[in-house]
C-alpha cells in the first residue's frame, strides 16, 4: 500500500504543474469560452489536453490511485468541452471578430500601427514639400496614367472637375469594385511583405504617402487645398487607416522573424502570422467601406461641409472603435 502511495505521489509530482496550468486555463475559459484566452494560451491548450490524456492512460494502465484517475478524467472532460464544444454560428463568429478580436489585435500591434501612420504622414509631407519646390517631381511620384488631367500644368477649373463630377449608378458600381480590388491588393501586399523582415513594408507605406502629398501640393498651388481634402478625407480616413493596419501586420511579421524570443523563427512566424492574417482580413473590410464611400458618397455628395463632417465622424468613430472595443476582455498576448 505504501509503495502504491509513493508511486502515485511521484507520478503526480512530475506532472502537477501542467495539470494546474490546464485548470487555470479552463477556469478562465469557463465564462467567455476560449475566446477569452490569449493567443499563447490557445496554443498551449491542446498540448496540455493531450498531456492529460496521456497521463490518464498511464494512470489507468498501472492501476494508480483512484482519486488521481478521477481527477484526470474530470480534467480531460472539461478540456474536451472547451476545445470541441458547440461552435458559434457564422454570424456570431463574425460579430465576435469585429466586436472583440479585431480591435484587440490591432491594439496589440499598436507600435506597428503608430510606425505606419508616422511613415505615411512623413511621405505625405515629403511629397508635398518636394513637389512645391520642383513641379517636375510630381511626375516621379505619380504615374501619368494615374494623374489623368491633374498635373502642375492644370488650371483651377480643370483640377475642380474630378472634385465635383458625379456619375451614373452603373459607372459608380464599376468604380467601387475597382477601388476595392486595387486598394485591398496594396494593403495585403503591405502585410505579405512583412516576411522580408518588414523593410519593404516601410517603403510601401512611405511611397503611398509621397503620392498623396504630391497631389495635395498641386491643389495647394492653385488655392484648392480645402476642396481637395474635403474630396479625399471622407473615404481617405478609412482607406489610409486600413493601409496602416496592414502595415502594422507586416511589421509584426517582420518583428517575429528578427526577434523570435523563446521560439524558433519558423514557430514564431506561424504564431504571429495567424494574428497578422486576422488583422489583414479585418482591414479588408475597411477597404470595402472606403470603396463604397469613394465610389458612391464622394461622387454623389458635393457639399464640402458634408464631406468634411463625414471625414470627422469617421475619424472619431474609428478612433473610439480601436481604442475601446473589446476592452474588459482577457488581454491578448503581449508583443508587437
């Protein structure tokens, strides 16, 4: 009997830490489900569950203390329910993603988002100043096909045409589809380039800023800064924010490769890659909204006061969303 107790004690002592860790995770998941766990905890949960099943199998095979067997059976059952219990429906999953997970992931990449915003604003400022100093630089920043009739040689009347022109429904639908496809491609390219240690991400975000700054300079020279920004910002706040969010995801991937921490670079890339991919998916929805604003609202509403009011509302709305949505939940894994 004494030998049996010693065997049970030694068996439990070797594995006690893992069992207690699993218990803590299950206790935390009890209220909100596994969505309340951090990414690292979600990564650990299946491994701990398999370890408990293995321990349970051994305990039964060697006829270990019945109390230990009962404890492991209970722990394994709780872990099974947490991992394989009823899944949310599609609508609930999407709602939970945008209400909680997406804004929390973006906040978790806050340093990358701030860096992206800084690089974008820097690019706008540099493009603006360089174009004012030498109008010929405009053509270095903006391809002729993209500039269209807008150039340093354009008259104020010519520059105002795209700011005031509307369109028919079929044309607007086509325009919206094109914008969504183009802008999403740019954003996802920012995300994908993160695997090159993040350096191309910085260049792409900065280059986007150069383009906008050069165009702003052309309108500024003709005294049309207010109409220009009233034309750009209603959709631009959302669109440029989405680009910066994709940039933040790219920087997070690059950081995971340069500073892998306790993991190998491949393991860390896989771990952070899942988070970055979720952020990129969320950013794609912002590109869609921006395309709708650009393809419909901006083409149909020409009053500058209304345009600027919408720009202000989107700025405040996105700021509040990413600062406060999903707060009160278990914190995400720390990292960029």
